[in-house]
C-alpha cells in the first residue's frame, strides 16, 4: 500500500537531450490546470547531451515551495539515474524503470515500466516521455481527455501524425498507470477543490521578467551566462509587445556601460548576469555611483569562484554585490525568496534605483529561477512605477546641491537644459574639478541618501510567532520556502523564522526585532556572508550559522534536522 | 581659420587640461566648426567619451555630455542612441581608449552599424599616463616601458574598420583644421556608423610623430579615389609609404541597427517615459 494523499515527491531522471523537460512541463501544466498545488525544481549538468539531469515535482495539499530530498516515486529514464540519486532513494521509494535496462540491481522497489517499449510500439523511442507522463496521469486517475487535449494543442504545429502518435503513447502509459495504481494500491493527492481558475504555473525567471515589465523596464543589454540568461530571453521574447530594447552585448563590460548610457538618456535599464559576469561589470557600478545614474543589476548566483559549477546553485555573491566598485557611494541589494517577491522586488528595484539615483542589485540563484510553482494570479502585485525625471530648463545643473543630496534628474533631449555627467570628480555642472572642498561636498552628497534609503528598506517577513520565540532562524533570498516548511515541521513555538528580501541597507527597525534572541543564520555559502553583514549592521552577535557548499539547494529535511538541534535548547539568550 | 562664436562655446569657465601646443586644440576647433556649420542644436547632441586627455574634449563644449569610463565610450553611446534615436551622438576619444581598452567594443560597434560618429584622437602615444606605447605606436619607438622600443605591430584602425565593413571611414590630420572639419561634417551627416581617425601630435610625449612628421608622412587621397571601392580602400589602408588622408570608404544606404531593432520606432523613449508617474522623493 502506497498512500501519498497530502504530499508526494516524484523525481524524473534522464540524460540531457532525452526530453525530460517535455515530460515535466506536460505534467506540471496539466496538474496546475487541474487545481493541484505543485512545486518543481531542476538540477542539471553543464552539458548539452548525456549525463544525468533530474526534475523533482511535488504535489501537496498545502502550498509548499521547497526542495525535498525524499523521493517517493522515481521515474528513471536512464540507468545512470539510480546511481546519481542513490542518497535520496529509500526503502519506500517506488522506482519506475524498464527492467531490461536495470536487470542487475532489480529489487521489490522497482516497477517494470515499458517507457521505451511502448514508445517503440507507437513508432519511435521519442515518445518515451509521453508514456511516462501518461503513467502518472493514469495513477492519479485524471480524465484522459485532459491529457489528449493538451497534446493536441502542444503538437498541433507538428501535424496530425505527431498528435495521434503522442495520444497513442499517452494511452499506453495511462492504462499502465491505472493498472499499477490498482495493483500496488497507490493513492495520489486529489485535485484541490477551489481556487484553480486564477491559478498560474510559473518559474522564477518569468516572475522576475513580469516584475521588470511591470516596472516599465524598456532596455536590457546583457551577455549570456547561466543562470542569468533566463531574464534576457524572457524580455527578448516580449520585446515587441512591451517596447523593450534588447541588445546582446559583446561582453559584460559593454552590457553595463550600455545600460548606464541608456539610463542617462531616460531608459529604465537593467542588466542580467551571474557572478562571473558581474566581476566584469564592477566598473559600471562605480560609474553609476559617481554619475548618480540609476541601473538595476540582476545577479543570478551560481557557485564560484571562477567558472565554478555553471548549472548549480549558491548564495555566494552577496559580498560581491555589497563591495563591488571602488569608492564610497550608495547602493541597495534585494533578495526575493518567492515568485511573488521576485515580481515585487524587480519593481521595487527600479523604484529605488530611479528615486535614489543609485545602482540596485537583485540577487537570485539557479534554484529559485528554475523552480516552478503554482501561484494565484492575484498574488502578483503591481506596485506604482515611480521615476524622478524632470524637464530641464536653461542653466540646468545635473549635480545641483540639495538638502537630501538628490539633484533633480534631467535627461538629454527633454527640456532646454544640458545634461552633463562625468566619471571624474565634478562640480554641480558636471565639470571636472580638483577642488578639495568640492570633492568633500560631492562625496557627502552621494552618501547622504543612505539614511532615507535605509528608512525605506523593506522589513523582513516573519515566519511563525516571533513573540514567543527565543531562537530566530534567519534566511534570505531563495531559502524562504525551505525555512517556512522546516519551521512548520519543527512545530516549536520557541523557534521562529525571519526572511530578508532586502539585504542592504537594513531597515533601522530590524535591530529591535532581533535583539535578545539567539540568532541562527542559514545561507547557501561557505562563510555566512549575510550573518557577517547582519552582525556588522546591527551590532548583534550570531549564535550559529547553517551553511552549505555543495552547489545544491538546502533540502527541507536537512534544515529541519539542523533546527531540531535548537528544539531543546535552553541556551537561547546570548 | 577664423574663430566665429558658436552655440558650442562654453559659457562656463572650464579649466582646460591640455598642454600648450597640443593637437587637441586644433581638432577641437574643427569639431566645433563642423557642429556649427551643420547647425546642430546643442541640446539635441550628446557627446560621449572615455578617459584620457582626448576624452576630455566634451568637457570644453557646451553640449550634453557623457564622459564615462576608459574604453567604454562606445557601449555608452550605444545605450544612448538606442534610448533616443532622435539625438545626434558623437563619440570622441583617444587611440588608447578606442583601440586598446575599448578594442572589443570598437569591433562590435562597427558590426552593429549604429548611427553614431566616432572621432579618434590618434597621437600614437599614451599622454595622460606619461608616454607609454599606444596601440598605434610605431615599431621601434622607445618609451619608459618599451625600453627596447615598441615590438608590436601597430593597430591599423582603417584596415580593421574596413575588414568589419564599417560604412564610413575617414582619416584626417588635425594640423589641417579645414579638411578635418569637412570630414567630420561628412561623418556626422552620414547615416550609419562613421569613424574619423585623426592624426595629431602629442608635443610632450611623442618626439617621433611630430607636426613635421605628419606633414611629411601623409598624403591626401587623389580626387580620382573611388570611395565606394572597398578593395581599393583596403589596398590604400595597408599600403607602405605615406599614410592616406581623406574619406577612404563610404557605403550609403545600409540598414542601421536602431531601426532593425524596431522597438520604439513610433514612440521615442522620452514619450514612453512620460507614461510613468513623475516623482521626486
């Protein structure tokens, strides 16, 4: 008997190029349409063919959005899969595999599933994926038409023959799934009863892109680098519809300088890259600081240093964003943790960049960007898009001294004034100066905005009940989902969680929220970069750090395990 | 050439950082005269530059100015032009900035064919960093770094631009302000990427390529030169002997990048921007 009524984790594993993405996308789309809560994340190797890639799909009764190590059902489309996933397979895992490929390691957990045989019967091994999807739908017992309707839409362009063969393969898989479910007494979650009409299926890249479009982004220049490329392709695909200028730069240096040039001219510009590419962009951050020109920089983190693990995940670039560019100037760093926050952070980033005339970073990572979740349409918020451009008059001074250090920002060609900016130290007119007095005033002007910027900083989200807690577990960016689920599993009122979606500057009120409690910071890097920053900014000491360096996301199990150490802890107050 | 007051004269007193006798002054007169004669509206013109003595040129003109980072004038100019194609965009920088630090951008800006004009102050030496070799320094010139003389093949901007099929390529000598002005006027009026590489002496650090040297080692292209003949232009750009001056190559009527991108064709970024609530914090 295998009952997974509230929570099931299915993993699909195969070689690159085997069409894994097709099968998981089919499943996710149909499951989402049928009202299920789904979450999916992918790990893949840095290659185009071969190797072993896996996608996890969770179907849960409550909304969950975190990577689970446990595998309830493994669909092994390649013999490499079992070896690759051996640490995650347990005695209860059902392994759907083709016996001819796995003969030597076969045991009672295996279910002989003729993915390839059925596909070949249909006409070609390429239909193996459709057989696999059919097997899942058969086990769930979804109406078969829902599957064939989807296949009809999906393959319409490829012709009648492709559609009908896919439907044949689907049927073979579906009937097999029904049979197995009955035979092994497998019960899967039933579809949710409510709220399916406004439900969307979305990945992190799309949420980020939607946020950028909502923010009025109309310029992106970037050089492709995983996992930062997703935003570039998302906006490129929609460039005509939303009037976005898209330029693939010759390198990251060009990308950031073009973005700043565009912004100087009034565009709402963004650049996207990963840590290694951002290394090259640092001079641009310094330039934006000096000429007080807004720029939004998306850093999709992956493990470094150097090329590191190109397709894996990490949160190792906070210090890079924090310290990028020489000299003293203001900046802000955002780190969204959910689809909703990705869309909102992007809008917030543009507002901060334009209102404070600074570079603003949005830090994400491979795990968050590639993860797919169901989301309610109403949860994607449109924030007011704010800008600070004025029409210039004769005698306009781009760097006019004001009380708050922010000069009204004009752009060339809009008004009678001239807009003069210089990367050299300059006076109010943008003329190069070596006056010591002017230099000191300009440095002060550029830094004055840090105070209002901090006061405007987003407060962190509280997970659980912080009033009763004496241990507070702190996460940022992509770790929100895993912290939420681990805190829930722990079920201990003395342990609460806090998630930061803005890392710098911190809101001055953060300190009072955290003091007099034992602080545990969990983050996916070696040193505890945010723990250091938090300690530096608030003066509070960090009792414990949960860090990770393998290049994988934190799993629910490992965070729950790490937190269980604090369950009985009486040494709460530092 | 007589000096007429122009809209491009600085109303503000700038502290000019160029050395007495520098070729930059002559080139500046040519640029200013060209802008004046083309009747360009200063508020509709953006001059973009990188870093170096040449890159300070926009500082001394009454125009919109983006004096960015070393070697990065072209990416900034690209962003500016793509954001508001109604602006006239002129890039002015030195040989080190354009051909050394910014070499990759030089290649790819030409490939894009954006409608901008690039004026390169080519004095075959690094001035602001005090006399090291530049990409265009000639072999054998000794410097504080190249103590045994320059060993590298000089960068040939005309041949490189031709290889990349740049649609407008000219070479001027700053000592001849009138001819330089005419070439700059043609370049700015040209629709597409135009480059004018301008020879000019550095009176402090280049004791080889002096005013006299340039006069003796350059020659204007004959009137019979067919500027539409790319092969002939390549022969002239790579020939030994006197260095050619004039419009080496032009190819009119090409599609320009900002039009091919297509976005914003019906609305400029300025109008687009106005749909967003104006806000001051």
